[in-house]
C-alpha cells in the first residue's frame, strides 16, 4: 500500500511539473501585454554597425512620459511630507502650550 501511494504521488508530481514546464516552453509571446521597453537610445555597434537594441524601430516617447510620471510622484510625495510635517509642528505647539499651562 505504501509503495502504491508513493508511485501515485510521484507520478502526480511529475505530471504537474511537466505541465508547468510545457506552459512556459510553449507560451505565446503575442498574448503578453505590450510595454514601452527599456529606455535605450538608438546605439550602433562600432564594429558591425548594427543596432544594439532589440527593438530598434521603437520610438523613445516613453522617456518624457517616465520623467513626467516621476515628477508627478515626487510632487505628491512632497505634498504628503509637507502635510505630515505641518501636523507634527501643530502637535508640538499644542504640547508646548499644555506644558506652559501646567507650569
């Protein structure tokens, strides 16, 4: 009985691993979402003159988009930090006022 369970568990494990490997091996790249790629300037090899990018025809429109997004995130972060520091200052002022009243 123990041998039968071991064989069954081993074959089930093998089947699951094999199925996962096949999905990775035969995955359809056309089903993957499109993304702007990595920021790479159109560089050429000094030896062969061929393009060094995997997608040399792609425009670099995303550089400005990335800068705008980073700037927007930085502005939001700065607003949050300013608000939290103002709240902290108010708390400190209240604390000092309470200490002055008790003295």
